[in-house]
């Protein structure tokens, strides 16, 4: 990402036109991580929740739940 994390959400949004990407938990998970790196915790948490609703693999679900907990814990102490 030559333009830094700030460019990430826009690039990701542009690539979300692919139907398979929109139906995957990976899109909201990547979006959430980018938003978290930009200190946009509320938006990141919302994106993680979307990913959690879409994920089917137990290990990936646990990871997303852990990241959501980390994001919401950070927001409480900010």
C-alpha cells in the first residue's frame, strides 16, 4: 500500500464489486483491520461484526471475535 493505510478502504471498496468478495467474510475483515489502523474503532467494530456473521470456519470466527473484543476494549479506554 504505497499510499498508506488511509488509501486502503477506498481501494478495497473499489475491488468489492466482485460478487464473491462481497459474500465472503474476508472483505469486512480486511476493511475492519484497515479502519482499526486508522483509529476508526467504531467503524472497525461494525465491519468485524459483519465478517463474524458471514464466517463459517470456527478458527476464523474465533479470530474475528478476538479482534472485535480487542477493538471494543480499546474504544472503552480511549
